[in-house]
């Protein structure tokens, strides 16, 4: 029985650590550029595609396109407005036609496809903002019962830490 407990404690600890590391990733969103409108392609109005979306720091843009014809270039505002792709800020093209762009700075981003496709509408601008703060707790009314979760969170956390500690230092 003791051997079974030692064999389970370590994977549980690793799983708990992995979940804690993944929490920020769960909150981010991966947007497929042009989803529902043909993807990263010509004759798509990307202004309409982006208008109802909120892009936050930590989100991702996923460009899916014909790798033999198109590309994904990040440019400045002037080059975006004039479809100039000669001096991109960043070439996100990997050659697979499946390019992922992390939106990790709060600012305006401008993307276009060179090779003349920008003139057919292959350009998108997105404004990346900081995520909104979590909603504030609603005020407690006088006389209303309150729920104190402190013991419900702290006590299991202490037991979990003790179990991990015990599993790692049992052999010393």
C-alpha cells in the first residue's frame, strides 16, 4: 500500500504543477484570421472580420493560407495603408501556410500579404489591449449570510503541499 501511495503522489504533484503553469495559456485566445470568411485569402474584408473581436495581450493570430502563393508580413501603419511589403517589420511566414503570431505587446499590429495580394484585400489591423480586470465582487448586504472560502482553499492546499513534501523527502 505504501508503495502505491508513493507511486501516485509524484504524478499528482507533477499534474498539479502543470495545471498551474497552463492557467495563463487557458485564458488566451487563438484567432483563425478570416475564420468563416475564407481564411487568409483574397477578397475578404478583414476589417469586418476583426470589428467584433477584442484582442488581448497573450492572444494569438493563426494565419491559414496557400503557402505557394501568399505570405504573412507585419508592417508599419504607412506600409499597411499603401500595401508596401518591401521592408516588413517581421516576416511571419514559415513556409507551411500555417503561421502563428503571438500578440504579446499592447499596441496596434498591421499585417498584409505581399506579392500583390494586399491590393486584393489581404491585410488586417488589430489593436491589442491589456485584458480587462476581473469583475468586482458584489457588495454584501447587511444581515445576509456570507460564505468564507478561506478554510476551504487553505486547508486542502496545506495538505497538498504536505503530501508533495512527504513524497519527495520520504527517502532521505
